[in-house]
């Protein structure tokens, strides 16, 4: 009889464990996830993107298709799946805007359209236990001052006051305290280039789960040091920006439950929240949150003069220095047109031609008309190419440059249906894209038969992201950030911009504002 009872007990254990597991399964957390991200250059001449610009790659993604739509999202999904008790619900997510960051203000109609699609999905999915928003921070929408905060607000109106909302952001975001009025947490990349997007998504997942479980009570603090800088100055691979981010990490290491985020701002978005800001979250400790926020603001304000200024060679000098580097064997050389946001500027290209530099890869020049010409004339690889390229978005782009060469390749690349490669001069190659294309690695410049490793000089439309593939790998022996011969949008000379929503004299280094870091 004892053996029979023991047998029954032993074999009952798995069924008991299984029943408990099934009970736990019914208690899984339901989390809605969505991405709506745009770094908006309101001064760019690309025109206001509408619904059609946001759907050129297809209708919004839904369900599991949403889970792979950004590094932040992939990090969030990976960590959530690892927990095993979070069920993710992918809401309608736009696939990206045609022309990327080179487009101007987003249309209010488009913003409302896509947010409404998300909210319709959210209402159908209710009830949910949490919300994750994969955002940027520098989206600009006509008639909506704080788009990301507005998204959080509209989500809050649906889920109610008790469901936690968390967002991830690019460090170029223009965010004040408003987002944290409606959301419970913000996680911002600490590296530029943004190596840690995946990690921030993971952190957001862990944070959200702790709030949903009731083990973390979000308490926040924000500060806004009045500093406005061009993104080329925001490289986290050099001091003092490196030191700012290390200080944030140090606070996080010292204080369990503290999260410290620094937005460096995006000056080409004419938003009232433009510039530097700090977001801190702690676990029900307002005093600590304020202490950290004040310390970070004090440090940033103290070192501001060391990172708010810069000076770079103009195209003529940059190309002269390039010739010297070639003669000295200090190749490959990178020439980064940091200020060219539309991507069609020809100043550097023209100077390379003027000074007869060979073995150059231009990756890539924006020129929709030239690509239309290739397709309309049905040019094929091997056919002659003879026409002007670039220099068509405005005075800042310089004059069109005549290229006489040969079409090497045509096809789809970088998410565009029409792109091309044209050989010209002495071993030079010109890559064409219909919209702004920032190629930050050698692999991203590989198209058709073009091997990016075959060139000595690279002209890139980039500010800092190129360091990922050309600098931090040790590949480029010579790097020159190239300036523009004029006071155009995109340069570090921000005082030349026609801000309508910002008084630039209230920001350092364009004015001498008084600032108390302890002020909230």
C-alpha cells in the first residue's frame, strides 16, 4: 500500500508542476509594442512628408513583423522573450519615410493617421499590462509641438493611469520633461554611433517588467542645460562627450535602480524643445533622482565650451590635404560632408575633379532626376553616361557637376528601387541614390560589381556614423570632416538658421545664458 501511495505521489508531481505552469501562463503580461521614428530636418528642402511618403515601402507592419524593425525593438523583443512571461502585441508600425532624415516637417494629417492606426490596434488588444514605444526624439510635426510626448499622451488616454509606458530614444532627441509626464520611463542611447540601441531596448524591457510586477515605482527628474550643438560635435568617442556618458553610467553603477539618460539634441529640427536635456528615473526616490539630474546638468554645463565648438576645412583645403595624404601613402582617406543633409551637394566632388584626384568612391550622391533619366532612357551597364548630377536642392548644394563616364550597374539598394553606379575619370566611381543615403560602413557601399575596398578616397555624406566602419576599425588612415562654403543648414553655424520656434541666443554658444543646474 505504501508503495502505491509513493508511486501516486511521485507521478503526481509533474502534473502539479504542469498545472502551476499553466496557471502562470494565464497570468503572462500582455505588452503592446510599436515604432514611430523620424529625425526631422525642418530646414531641409525635401518637402513635408505625407501618408504616401510613409507608405512608399508598403503599408504599415503589424504583428510579429514589427518585432524586427529597429535595433531598439529587437533588443526589447529579445529580452522580453527571454523572460518567458511576456506576450508581445505588434501594433501598426510605419516602415519609414522616403528620403529619411532629409525630409522637412511631417504633415499633421500623416501623424494623426498612423497614430490612429496604432490606437485602433491597441483598443482591440486591450487589456494590456504595458506599452513599449520605439521612438526617436527629434520627430517634428506641423502644429504638434512635442510629437513623442503626444504619442505617449494618446496611448495613456487609452490604457489608463496604471498601465506603464516606456520609450526608447536616439541621443539626438529634443525632449523636455513632457514625455515623462505621460510615460514611466525613457531609455536613450549613450553612444554615437549608436552601438547600444539593442542594449537600450533590453533595458527598457527589464524596466517595464519590474514596473508591471510592482517591484519598481518610477520617480523621475529632468533638467535642460541651455546648450545647442551640431551633431558632428556629438561624437561620443572623444572628450568631453565621452566623459558625460561615462558619468551617466557611473551613476547607474553606483545607485541600483537609477537610470540616467542624456539627450544631446538635434538642432535642425525647429522645435521648442530643441537642445540638451537629461532624464533620470529612480525607484521611488525623488531626492536621488534630483541629485543625479542636478549633478549631470552641472557637469555638462561645466564642460560645455570643450564640445560646443568646432572648425573644419573647406572643400578646397580638404582636397589639398587629401592629395598630400595620397603622396605620403596615408590612404585610405575619408572626406565626410558632414553638413549635407539632402545629400546632393557637389562642393567636394567638384574640388576633387578640379584637383585631379583619382581612385575616388562617392557614396552616395542624391539625384532622383539622374536616376529617372537612366531608367527612362533604359541605359544598361556599359552604356555611356553624360549629364550633370547633384546640386539641385538649393544654393547650399553647389552647382551641378557634369559627369562623363559609363553606367556600371543599376538596381535596387538601401531600400530604394532605383540606384546606380557610374564610373568616370581616372578610376572614380559615383553611387547615386534618390534620397539621402548615409553609408557608414564599407559593406553598405557594395553595389553590383563595385568593390568598396578598391578605392583610396571615400566621399561620404555623414557626420559621425562613418566612424563605425572607417575609423574605429582602423581602416582609414586619414579623415577630414569637410565644411561647406556658406552659412547653410547642416553646418555648425546654427545662428544662420531661420528658427521660428527657438530663440537661439538663449543657448550656448550662440548666447550667454545664465543657468542654475538645480532648477527643474
